[in-house]
């Protein structure tokens, strides 16, 4: 399942030059000289080494860190990175005011933000909805955000309650519907799939699900690639992993080490994977892993 970093023969000279250039942007410690974007003032310690650094092509400081926001969900869309987050600077507080940020994926500039309704407390997941809208996924409520032309974000169009046992820890989308996944520390854990029509209801229940898939525990984010393969992140203070799942059984068929605290993921159309880590946010600044960054990986170089 795991693909080699580079073939013995590059074939095309241009391809070899491109690969070499990507490697030369990294220092001997495995990091680019400085991440893009604005470094938070509270950051005084060095960034930790990033697993699978040979696949890393870009690092960007995440937005809202200085103001105490903890990054959670991530979406790449039309050259922008959208990040959902909640505000907390203490280990004991796991909910707070939620904010959705928009960033330029090329230079890391923060383009704007949208404060979400008070009913949002974690904003653990983010996905692309229909008509280019965004879905901000909280434990017990889902928000559909309309992106306004000419503006970095837009407005909250509607909210839909999520009823137990369905849980909105994170989400992923396909052409015919969306999935809501649950973070659990003990088995079982599941992802539930819903038709797009469910967004027109006042609440989403287990009875509305059109498919259910068992998933590994400690899941934090999910996304489908262009081939329809399902990828999942698993993380904690000492755990960071990207896994590929069997669509029928939920079994793990490939594993790749990732930074601890990895959360939301999103694929570019060309196949590159964007991810973020909450390790190094003010709430989790004492973890051994320290990389509060948006990270772009070439999937074919993971090993």
C-alpha cells in the first residue's frame, strides 16, 4: 500500500528538478527555514520534527493562535484554506467561542474570519457542502456556511441539530451526501452517511443515515480522495497517524506517521493532502510535539 518516495530513474528531467527543488527548501533538521504566514508572539520554542518530512511541501502558521483559538477542521478550496476553531487556553476547557478563518494557501495571509453562533462550542470538523458552501461540524449541531462572492467567507445559512447516537466530531463528503464521524477513546466508533436532503431538516438522527461504517478509535478528521478512497486521521498528545480505510469494512489498509494532534484534512484536486495540527496551540502548548501549522503533503511520497 505504501508508495516509494522516488523511483530509481526520474524519467523526465523536469520531474527530477522539481523533486530536488522541493527537497532543497528543507533544512537539515527537516524543516523549511520559516513557515509562511504570521508567527504567533507566544511561540518561543522550536518547532518539533515533522514525521514524513520527505513528503512535506509547505508549512503555514495557523490563524487565531495568538488569540487562543484551537484549530480543528480544515478545507482546501479554490486556493484558500479554511480552518474551524474554538477558543481555549487551558487544558480543562474543551469548548469555547467558535471561529471560521480563511487563509491564502500560497502565502499564508489571513483573509478574514466568521464568528459562529453561540451554540457552537468545538467546531471539530469542516467539509465542503453543496454549491461550494462549507459545513462546520460541532458535536451536536451542524452549520451550513454560504461563501459570498467577493468576500473571504460569508454567512451562516442554517443550522441543523445532531441527535445521539450520531456524533459530529468531524465530517467528509461525497457527491451524493455527507458523512459525520465520531471521536471515541473506546470502541465502538462509527461514521454515518446522510443524503444532502437531510440538511433541510431541523435535526439529523440515526434513522436518517443511509450508510454506517465502523472506524478506528481516536479518529479526528476524514476526507475522500479523487479515487473515492477514504482517509482518516487519528491523534492525541502522543499519537499522530494518517490511515486509509477499506470502504466496506472500515479496516485499516495503510498507515502513515503524522504529527501528534493532527486533525482536519483535505485533498487538492491534484492529489496533494492538506492537514493541520492542534499541537502547539496555547491550550496544548505543553505537548512534546509542537507544530501549530497547516501542512501540505504529497501523498505519493509518504512512507
